[in-house]
C-alpha cells in the first residue's frame, strides 16, 4: 500500500486538531508536519510531531496539504500548493464559491486568487465524480454540509414546491466559532444560553448553500437560514422545514432518502419515527438524518453532523481519499 | 392593603417551587400551605412552611389555590375549589381546552370534570378582559405562551398568508420535562445533546396553541411545531417562521409589535437588529421578542421565556393579580 | 431615610454587573453612575443608566464609590476618593494586604499608594468593628472569604493542631476568572473539564488568607491551597480538611460553628449530616457551611459562596452598609 | 491469532456500553452476546448485536464473561462462570474485598458466594502478577483505581508519614452514579451544581482502597475520602494531599513517579509544572497523574481517569488481556 505524505496548515485550531488526530490514525498517511502560529514548539496531540511555523515547512516534502486556515490566508497557500504540483484540500471558505464576484459579495473583499475558481465542491455524496482524482478541492462549511445532505434527495427528485422558501433553523456547538478567544465564546456568556445570530439570509454560508442547491434544482426557493449558538462544545443540527410539490407526498419521503443514501457509509437515515439527536453524530464522521412527514405536503427533516468531523476534518479526509483514488472511507470508519 | 391567603398544590415540582418562591415574596399574599406527595415534612424553600400532604389542608382556610398538579388530578382539586367558593388558578392542562372533546383528543382520556369547561385562558396580554375578576383561570403551557405572544400581533392584524403553515421550531430547558426522574432527564443523556421530540403536530400543546390562535385569526394555517430538549435547566425559545399576506411587509412588523406590546410590562420587544437569547428571559418574569424581516413576505420571530416563570408560575401569579383586581404585575417586577 | 449617592467603577465586569444590580435594588442607594472602558454608551442592565467612561464622572457627585477594577488601577481611584472625602469600597486586591512589602511579594509590582495601607479588611463576620464607620474598606477575594468563614470558628477557638497545614481544595465557577476573553475561559476549553491551577501555595489569594487567619490564631499551620476551574458560570466551594488539637473533638465542631454564626444573617450553618452544595449559595448573598467529623481529630468542612456575591459584590454592599451605619443586610436579604 | 469468544452481562449500563464498544473494536475478541434487562431487542451500539435477556444466553458459548452488574447479582453469575470453566472478569463490587466480613461491613449484606473470595484485585499496574492467567478477577472501582494509582509510588517507597491521614478530595462525572434514573442524576439537579456526598469515610469504596493500600504500606494512615458529583458526564479526578516522612522530600517525588510508571502504557505522569485535567483522561483508557511539591514534607497529587474506561471498562479489558496471556494493551491503545 503506497504511503501518502501529508501536511496540515492550521493544525492547532479546533478543526485542525481533529484533522491531525484523524490523519495520525489513517492507515495510508504519513503526517509530516502540522503548522500553527500560536503553538509553535508544542506537541501536536495524538502524534509524535510538534507544531511548526508555516515558514519552516517545505511543500515539496509532501504529496498533499490540508488548509485549515482563515479565509484569504488559505488561498495564498493553496496557490503555492498548486504551483508545487501537490494536491490541496482546502477547508477554508476561499474556494467554495464558483466566481470571484460571489466571493466578494459574501466576504466583502476581493478574491486573493480568482484563477483558482471554480474549484470542485468537496461534498462527496453529492459531487463525488468531480472530486475523484482532482488536484484541488474545496471542503464545504459545516452548515452547508449538514443542510445540503438533509435536502439532497428533495433537490435531486425536484420534490420541492417551486419558489417557496426552505426554512433551515440550525444549531451549532461552540467549536464552530473557532478557537480564537472572544466574548462570544466566553464560557460564562454561552453557558445556559441559546443565541441566534446572523439570522435570515445574512450568514456567509447562505451563498455556498444556495449555489450548490441550485445546481441540483434550479426551481428551488430561497433559503431562510437561522443559526444558533448552542451551549455544547461540538455538534451541529439543521432543522429543515419544506413544502413539497405534488410529485411526492410527505409519507413517501423516507423511501426516497433511504434510496438516495443507500450506499453511503457516512450518511445514516434513521428509521421512520426516530429523531436524529446531536449525540447520533458527535465524535463520529457521519451525517445522521431523520424525516418526519407533518402534513401531506409539508415535512420536517433533521440533519446532524459533528461540525468538526463531517462538517470539516473528516470530510476533508474523505475528499483526500477520493483525490488519491483510495477507498473513500479509509481511516474514517 | 387587603391580604390574600393562598395555598399551593404541587409545590415541590419545578413550577411549584418557583411559584412558592414568587408567592413568598408577593407583598399582598399570605402563603398558608404548599402540598407535596414526595416531600412532606421538608421545608418549602424560601418560606417558613413545610410541605404538607394534600389530605391535610383545608380549602376553607384560603382565598385562592394554585394547582401545579399533573393533568387529571388537577381538575379534581379545581372542582373542590370552585365548590368551596374560592378562586382557582390552574397550571395544569386540564382547563386549557374549551371542550371535553378537544381534551379527549389531546390527552387520550375523558375529561374528569367537563362542567368546568370552557375556562378563561390565562394569557393576560391576549385575554385580559376574561381573566379579570374571574373565579377560575387556566394558565397556559410554556410552549403556547411563548409561541402565542410571538405570533399575537400577526394574528391580531390578520397579517399571515391565509392557510399557509406557521413553523415553530422550539427549544426548552429540562425543567420543562418535570421533576420526576426518567432516562429522558438523566444528566448523562441530556448533557452535550439536543433532542427533537413529539415533532410535527404530535405534541399535546399544539391543540391549545391552535385553539387560541384561531380565535384571533380564523384564516391562519396549521402550526408545524417541533420542540427540542436543550441541555440547560431553564428557558424556552420559540423560533417562528411566517409568510405574510400583502397587508403588511416584513419591514413593517417591528412597528406593529412595538405598538401591540407598548403598554405591557411583562413583554419586551427588542430593537431592530437585536436577537432574543435565552438569557434575556431566564430567571425573569418576561417574554422577550425579536423580529427579523427576511424577505418582503417572510419573517423570523424569536420569542423567549423562562418556562417556569412566564411559561408557568409567574403567569399564574399575574392571573391571580387580575382575578383579585390588584395591580397585575404586583410581586412580579 | 437618608439617600446615599453611589458610583461604580468597573461596572461591566462580572462582579461589577452583580454590584450594579444589587445597588439598583438597594432601598437607600441612588446609583449615579457606572463606568466601563469597553461598554461606554451601552445600558447598564437592571438600571436606567448607561455606562460612562471613567473620565466623565465627578467624584464630588457621590458619597461612596465602589471599585471593581483591576489591581494597580484600583488604588489610584481609591486615592482620589479618599482625597475627595468620600467613602471608598474597594473590590480589587490593592488594599487587602497590610503592607506594601506583602503586596509586592504577591503581585510582583510596587504598591501604587502605600500610604493607603493598612486598610480595614472587609469581611464583616470576622472584622465588623473595624469596618463600621470606616471611610475605606478592602473587600476580600472570593477564595479568602469562603475559606476564612469556613475556618473562622476553628481559628477563634484555637482548635487547630499547632503548625499542621490546613488543606483547602477549592473549586470556582468561570466568572471568577473575569470577563476578558482568553483561551482559559473559552467555552470549548472549559466544557466537560475540571482544571487545577496555581496549586500548592502559588495563588495570590494565599497571602491575604494567611494574613487574616494568623490574626485570629498565630499558631495555625500554613495553608495548602489548590483551586480548580469548574465548568459552571458561578459558585465557589472551599473543601477544607483540618487536624484538631485536643481542645475540641470533631463531633463538638458543629456546636462551635452554630454558636459563632448564630446571629449572622448571611452565613448558614447546615444541620449535621447535610452537605453544602454549590446551589445552596449561587445567586444568593450567603455563605453556606457544612461540617463533617471524620476521625476524632480530623474534620472536613465545606464552605460555599457565590463568587460574585458574598465573594465580591454583595459583600462590598454589606461593607458599605456598615460604613454608613445602616442595617448591615439592607438590600441583601 | 486465536479468537476469544466473549459475552457481556449488563451491557446497557454506562460501563457496559463502553465495554461493548471497546470489545467490538478489540482485534482478538468475538463479542457473542450482550445482556440487558431494560433494553432487550434493541441494538447494542457499535456492534451488530441486539441486547438479549440474561436468561437467553449460554455460558458454554464463550471463553470469558464480563459482569457489569449490580453487586449481589454479579457474584451469582460469576459463580456460574467459574463452574462452567470459563474466565470471569467482574466489574461489580462483589469480589473486590478479600473477606466476607469486610464485604458485609461495606455492603450491609452477607456475601452471596464467600467461597469466591479472595479474588485477585484487577489493578494491573499494581497487581499484574496475580492477574496474569487468573481465571477470575475483580476489577476495582473507579475511585480506588484513580486514588491507588495516584498513591502507588508513595506506598511502594514507604514515603508517607506513618499514621497520618491521607486526604482524597475526589470529583466524578455523573455516569459514575449509574444509568438508573433518580433525582440525584436528574439534569436540573446536577446542572450548575457541585455536590459532596458520602464524605469522610462513609463511601463504600474506602474499604477496598484501604485494603489494597495497606498491602503495599502497612504503616499508612487512614484515608479521608470526600467524593463530589461534578456536572459533567464522564471523568474522575482524585486530588490527593499527603504528608511525607523523611525518607523522601517533596521535590524528589516526580522522579519516583516517573520511575515507577516508566513502562506503563496506560499511566501518564505529566512533566513537573503541568497539572492533570479531566480532559487529559476523558474518552481515553489512561490514568494521568501530576505531582506538585507544596512544602518540603507535603505534596499534592492529581490523578485523573475516565470513570467508565480506566475506572471500569477498559481496565476490565486490560485484565482480560492478562488473563489470556495476550498483549496487555491490545484493543486499548
């Protein structure tokens, strides 16, 4: 079995830490370095490595780099990776939107390397063909991953009522806000609280969510998206409320979901009557979905992931497996 | 100032404990007894009383009783209270539905005392005239209180699109599940979790919620209601998603809410751009509402209460104040 | 009843917020201002005030100032207060140690105003006579308050075995670490964790704890003090393990504690067999103590406070009441 | 590699669930059954099995049984296992005490099968020789495991001052209280709280802790043991305070610990200056120890485990590995 030499940029953030842990246990990976700005010289947990400064590493030493960096910084390293001829798995937002214009709209800044766009969108269950053997892939955000998987069968079967908004009431653990300290993530502010933020359509993830959903169903309505900060460390739930058109009744949905995700090792569709809870997904690499028919033309779908795993690190590794042509779930189940 | 002698049935449950605490601090109340089945002989916190068995108390000793009892048991004591000629504030579900048929549908059991129905529905901000000077009042459930206050201006101005479902994604602290131990409320099951339950239209509170909403707007659509168990002890958030008809644009909503709740001491409407969080309401007697216009005809409303206060105990006291003709907020602000 | 005009410096930290809330409800206080560096212009919760910059306020407007400021900054304002001829209640560490030398040892910096030392140590149950009618008082830290009250009867009766160390294993909620964001107080670092820090004798509070304890019993041994960061927002428990000399057997301790604290409204001694828990004290202004005889000459004492109340804000108000000669518990029970 | 067929009794309690998960991932184990009383017919998480009633299983089908049963019930199945000639790993308290008299003292009931006593005490780092190739082993409780490992070097080197009590202030996550619902484990009672219980010397684990410690150092003093219920799901910290005799100074302790645990894969001794936190051990199979010299003759040791892993399930598997003569850490690292 051929070894794959890998490096991680941004290994000391929450997604980076999970990524390092998963890669350290991956049977075909040799983890060569993990960079950090704040923790240089400290041990990278779960490995024999110590965090190094990004300035110290050589891209020529590895076959693939993972970028768990802030947006804007990430594209710069991605560009260098492409130029070096190695594979690049980006976990930032820099390569998820197809055009520099869309990026500028969502991120209020010009794209650092527009020539990298469009990049294959790394949601394997939906976009596997374009990820396989690609040299660079944009791993989706945690909210879009969870919502898109929850909506995928509806979009693929064009079962949504044309133009009617899709409601996504989402709840995320605090690691989703990153490791940099702020009053928002102060224990005493979060504890015992539940905080809606960037509601309506103002969250930056709405752009990539709608971009990818539209590719599947051009008639879908706009997404109304309200995220909440949950007083837990990890886990993400998207509670989705949809109106169906007359091509499918709500009690036929479960069969559709079961069929679409039948071969997917990293998506579980719960039996009718069971509800996905946060604990179904936390510390796993899976997305877990439950479907509740409410009225004949209305349904409630609950889609759950670990925001740091299927919502970030493990999905990045799933993409890498596809990019190198090895078993997609290697090191993940 | 005339003293009011009061007794509490079910004083050792979570709502009962908050009720006892509020009554003990009420300037016009003499709390005469608090009953309990499991804690007889133990001190009632915040008072000089000890819990007594319900068999030991005499209704003739008091001018008003509060019933924080399970459904079915509560109506029996309510009936005795009515026969004794004292006032009755019921916190159970027994008197909230207007007909024995509706009760039988929601609670799968015949009503113990159908002659008590209909009872005034004790949500003062909506139903104040019928509560004032009443002899018996049904205090609403925590979910209906929070959702109805969040919807009230829309219902009163008939601003909702006719027949379109109203989405209520709700989240409640664990005290909402009662104090009786069960695996559902075991710390290790709830901790780090988020659990949807009785989703769609299967929760018993849907009946009273729709009953009262329909009285305000007969054209409203059905309620799609999904409660979740939050890993916190108290607090309830109703996240409401609505489609408006063309009588009101979403950016006019805030003015409508501000106008409707202008004189209400126990409802706060946050300024535009601010979001209600759980902490706005926890350990207060208020409902706190924020309004977010999303698209021209769609809005997201967040309504928050403390499930044990405005969702139970303090609303019961607010009702009692009205029933005795004293200042509605006495002992509550 | 004569009104007392008061101002708060540092009103937007956690202790400051509790202080503002308590003063707003105090029947004899007119709260004139609350300063903040980070929240100027925002409403001070529970009041009609807005936070102002410290530069904007005039000490001549008030009869008393409360200083919930960082050490070093606090003494400077205290000095100005003294010069203005108003009363000063300091909540910082600046005035707790009797000598500039002791201060320099614990805080690694020269004392900003050594002429203010010594200041009466504001632990009323132990030091009431010196606080009453004083013009300036140093409110103790949360750990020393809780530990000293838990030890007080033993020290007063000289019941501790001479020279044997006193073990204090302490646990504090996260607000004790202040509101300034840091990785230490990041939700995801604290959640599900328990973290010992500054163990042994390295915590700065050891100095004032031993200074005050020695005044009561010069033969006491050194304090071995290990604080832990608890994953809760507020509450502080000091678990104290002591060896007794032969003047008192462990089963006589409860009577001694009951006698010493008999008249104290803000200290509860639990009945034998009951254990103090964090919830006994959280959101109250009390210290709650339980005593467990273990062997004839060994005992375990649990002393609990709310670190922001009896451990800071409410004790400051208790001191102020004494300084103005009004009922010590006014606004506190 | 020879396969080992195993069965679990009591697989649906918290320790049982972790045990089933570990065994399912063990490279040499075939997990044949997991019994449950309350969850018969439900899937055993992490496996292809369904929980079965204990009455349905045949001991002859397996080479080893694990007993995660309540005390008294466990010894009865252990006896049957012995009679069947298979190996028995008991996780209950039934076989930990060496004599029926000691059992009767700690558990207030006669021992169900005194002929099984004494059984080798299954703490491999201390008692490996007696566990290896044994047919029946008693896996220690979570508190004794954590405290004994924290004390082991001191006991082995006879470094404790003769007769002086050893203070163990312990804190445990809620899973330590078992999965059976009770008010003690109700989320709303535990949340935001910290609760001392069975303090002094009244906890049942004191017996086995002192029994095993005395075997190592007959001169040690009594253990003063105070456990607390922590508001987290898993993790156990023993904070140990000891007085040394003049054979070893406190600053020599770290070397002694490092030497004693040098070859132990499941015990980590942290570098001087670092403190063990709950997160060092949670969801791992390790015990993590830090040592703080306080005064020349006094030290503070913090020993941490996951109460369900090294404190129960993973230690049971470690014992089984020894009993079958395979690598002690197989399936555990």
